[in-house]
C-alpha cells in the first residue's frame, strides 16, 4: 500500500519534471501562466497562508479525537494470521 503511494508520488514528480522541461524550452514560465490566469505569485501565497491558518487548528482539534480512537481500535482488533 505504502509502496503504491510512494510510486504514484514519484511518477507525478517525474511527469511534472518532464512537462516543466518542455515548457521551459518553449520559454514559458510559471509567472507567465499565473498572469494569464489573472493571478500573481503573491496572491497564491496569500491563499495558501489563509488555507493553512484555517486548516491547522481544525486538524489539531480533530486529531485529539481521531488518534486515541484509532489506537483503541488498533489494540482491540483480532490478530492477523
């Protein structure tokens, strides 16, 4: 399971690298693409910051319940053969 996840992330990284090389050879930059979409790098960073500011307290709050429940379920499930 973990192997497939790591392999998928690796494949996405390789595909992104290849597409980036092709776009770079065509003189296309990330900033140009963002400007064409009507965005700036500063706006993207602001959105990411807002998202993290909203998400982190909720993730921490949820983990206070989820982690102990997961541990209890893990401890009391039947052994695998």
